[in-house]
C-alpha cells in the first residue's frame, strides 16, 4: 500500500469513527416533545441561566442555593425522577421532563418555567439528559395506560377512604392528610435526606399536576427517589380512582368530590370509623 | 442624518476622551486585581436611581439574577410573569408566613461612578453667546431602597424610598396590589404610586448616563409647554391588569391623578387614563418569545386654579385641557440579539402652550442588546424625535427636534442569588435643536437661536451594585 493510500485509509477510519460517535452523541443530546426537537448545546446556556443555581453546573444538585433549599433540588446525575408517566424504576419520557419543568413543583423552590418558549424548555430537557449515562444506555419506560375516570360517587369516596386505611397511606400523610403521620418524621429520600410527605390540607395542587389523572399517575408510578411507592401491583385501576376521589376531599378546594363528601357527612358522620392504627377507614 | 450626527462627535476635543478611556482602563484593571469585587463602594451612595433590580426576591426564592433578568435589571419572560403574578412564583409558599422570620424583603442599589459630560452652546454669565461646558469627575448615583414582596398570598406590596446625593429623600413607588382576583390571572388591582405598564421599561433598562439614562419618547415636551407629563415617571392611581397563564398575553388599564406622580394633589380634579396591550409569540430560537404591544395615554392638565393672594390652591385645578400619547413597541429576539423598537405619536392641547396651535410630534427608537452570556452584554440605541406641528407657528419647525445615540456594555463579574454587581460602561450623545438637552447638562439654558443644534455627550464608567 502506498503511503498516501495508507494515510487516506487511516483518516477515513477515524472519520467513520468520529462520525459514528458524533451521531450517537447527537441522538443522546436531543429531546422530542411533540413536534419540537430540543438540542443539548442550545440548552446548555439556558440551563446555566435558569437551573444551575440550584441543580449545579454539573447537574449534581450542588448549586450554590442547594444548601438552603428544602426539599433539595433534583440530582440529574442519578437520572431518578419523581413525576413520570412511566413505571417505577424506569426513565421518564422527554415529555415527562418537559411537563415537570413547565409545571414546577408546588411547595418547593422549583418554579413553573411556562414563560420560557417551548423550544427553550425542550433544549433544556435535552441538556439535562447529558448528566447521566443512563440516558445513553437505557430508554424511557412505556407510559402506563390510564383508564377513563368513573364519575365520583359516595361509594367511590368511601372505598377510597378504606384503601387509605388499608394501604397505610395515613402512616406518612396522617389520618387527615396533613402530612403528619407517625412515620412522617423518619422519612428520607434516595440521598438519605429528610423528606416530608405531601400535606393535602395546605396545597392547592399536587406535586405532579393538578388533575385527577395526575394523581392517578402518582399512585401507579410512584415518586421515584422518595418513599412514595408505586401501587401498580397492589391495587386495581378502579381502586386507584377511588383513592383519587377520596384524596380530593382532603384538599382545601371546592371539588365535586368534596361536595359529595360533605353532603354525605351531614347525615352519616357518626358511622365513620377514625383512620389510624385502630381505624376501619370506610365507616362500614 | 446619522453621518452628520457622528461627524459632530468627532468635533469634540480628544483630551477628555483619552482621559476617560485611561480612567476606564484603570478601573477595569483595579477591579480585576481585586478579584472582581470593588472595595470602593462602601461609603458611597446618593442621587436617586432610576432603575430597579431586586435581589430580595433572589434571596427569597433562591434563584439567580439571570432567572428573572435578561441581564439585570431588564426583565426576561420569566421575570415578567413573576412580576405579573404579584412577585409570586405560585408554589403555595409565596406568603411571608412561609419565610423565615428573619427574612426582610429589602434590597439596596447604588452606583459609584466616574463620568464626563460635555454640552455645546451653553449660555453663561461670561459667555452670553454660548460656549461648550464640560463637567467631569467621580460621582455617586442615589440609593434606591427596594422593598417589594407579598403581605399575604395574592396581596403584594411595593415601597421604594429613595435618597438623593444631596440628602433629599423621595418616594419612588408605594402601592398595594391584589392579585389573581377570583382565582383568575386576568384580574389584578394595584393602587398607589407605581410605574406605568410600559413594555419598554425605563425603570428596568440598562442605561445609566445623563444622556442615555432616559428616553425622549417618555419625557420630551415641546419648547414652552406647560405640560409636565412623562411616561417614564411613576404615576399615582389605580391599575387594573391581567395576563394569560404564561403572561404571553397582557393588558392593563389605569386611572391616574393629573399630577405626574407628585403626591398631595397639586393638580386638578380630572383623571388621566392609560392602556397597554401586548401579545408574545413563541417563535424562533431566541432567548425569549417575540412580543408586540401598543399603548395609549389620554391625559388632562388644568389651566385655571382657585387662588388665594394670587397663589394657586393645590387640587383645585379646572378648565382641563387634554393631551395624548399613542404608540407601539416590540421585543424581538434573534438568537442572543434583542431588538426593542418603539414608535409613538404625541399631541398636546394648544392651551398647554406655547401658541395657538396644538403641538404635535413623533418619536421612533431602536434599541439593541447582544446578550453574549448572562454576565455580559453590549447595547446600543438610536432615537429620534421630530416636531410635526409647532404650537407657535412663528417658531422654526425643527425647534425641539432631537437625536440620541447611546452605546454601552455591562459586565457582571459573578452571578449568584444573593446580590449583583455590574461594571457598566456607556457613551451617550444627543443633538437637540434650539433646546437644552433633557439631561439638563451644561447650564441647562436653551440657546438664543432656535435653529442652533446643541450637542450633549456623556461618558460613564460605573460599578452598579445591588444587595
């Protein structure tokens, strides 16, 4: 082989390798939300502008504000996310991350970034995915199927109350949903940091959205990285809806469920058994 | 026109320019040597500030300045939504009840500076025909005490006392705002003294020099006018405003007393009215959405007062005469380049002076920012004002015409969520025909010849900080 031919072969080989590496990296550094494609390079300056103060320049939750924030910001290097449409233990979809960024997290320092353009948010999602190798080696889980919601009824709410007792939700969230159950003070997240259970009585929204479907998803996917497990293997979809309807009665909001519950309580309050260690839940 | 404008700049003697550049360089070096933090600002304060950036919010919410500001104090889309929500993130933790009792919603801002002013054709006792006056040296801005936050969820307050360089105090803003009435972002009510809902905000813009630190579009009045209105002045009244969930659609209507923000009801008994409407579009890949907006102001000023011993009694003004301002503006993004055009049309009643006709004028400006990073930006602005009808037909049509150009940069040595500092450099130049510049530089006296073109220039290097 002539010297220049050998040189060209070597150069071509390197070219192919570099091209392949570039393509792989480019794929890993994109996000796809509907018709919008996010690009990590474009997301980087936006991340530094909006996110790095808490989540850190390296996505490791070591921004200069992290020490003052409760709960602590998400550590993107672990690729563990609370709000997903995918089963527990799996990566979220790009849309899950996009929605979380858009919505923010109620009762935390994470604001809704809805004022940023969809392209900007998609770019930041793509950049966030560069912090963990899991995004290169794994794929997001398949979003769970959410059956249509049945109309709320007193039977559904009462059954949900029974489940709240039976599944021991009260141990963390408290008998009245104030987040003051007997286990509340002992809870820690996946970084061994103290974490508080959700207080239904003070929040106007849920951690992962505002709709009943959002609450349903929390039961069935769990909040990964927190003590809130997935109940997908423990309760049936219809039961999850019952639980949703009951939890709606704990919020300080004028919901249809709360109206049904108040009307029923007006004449049946004495039938209720208390929720807790000795409780029966449903009042039957 | 621009060429002539720049040619005028070249006529300035080079000595002050050279000394200015040398001084700027020394300050930059001093700052770099000190590790990016000026040690020179501790004992200074003074002359009232014009713009706002509020580190108290950054401390409350743990967000960097860059979260709310393109470069502070200019708001970005997120900051605009935060402001529209009554300085609330909407995380159910906005009420002060959720803050540490030690939290105190106050920030202070001031700007130690070196600046040079030069104005031509200034009448003095020794030179009644006019001469060029130059003023230069180290100086101080005022101090703004920025107290803004929430009294309760969906009840916002603002209080901005100011301290001028000569010890004069003032009250730049004082208001209470009821947010999200009926749980709707479309209904918010603000009462007190506040900045008008100007899309191109003069309170949050990035210009500080005598000639660059204001817009002719917001303050120009014809020669001999008895009007005192300025769009850029905070006004006293009530504003009803609303916005979509992401603040892409915004509107406001306001009823305001006819005093140009002066407390104590010195003016008449009529009311001014203001409206704004803007819409943003998520187009392109720039730093923010593209926004276009329109605004209008219908005002009145009294021409007759009750008097005692010939002195007007405040608040008794009648025989009101009207004026109006209308315009359109935009905020456009091309990547990191931000363009802020504005056009406006203005007219005063003839009774507001100076002659039998209604003075009418137009204004146009284009401001551009290149935001290289959240810590560095360069900027430029060109603005022109043209009289279309003089109140006094005997005066030359060009009397009052103005051109203004400004160039500058802002560099932020650090970007954290507790405070902020910027190294600010700016050169601004205006050319006014037959009138002293609005900056008031020089003797502030109009030239004797109404056709005389007065050049006024500012060079400024400053350490602009807020804590």
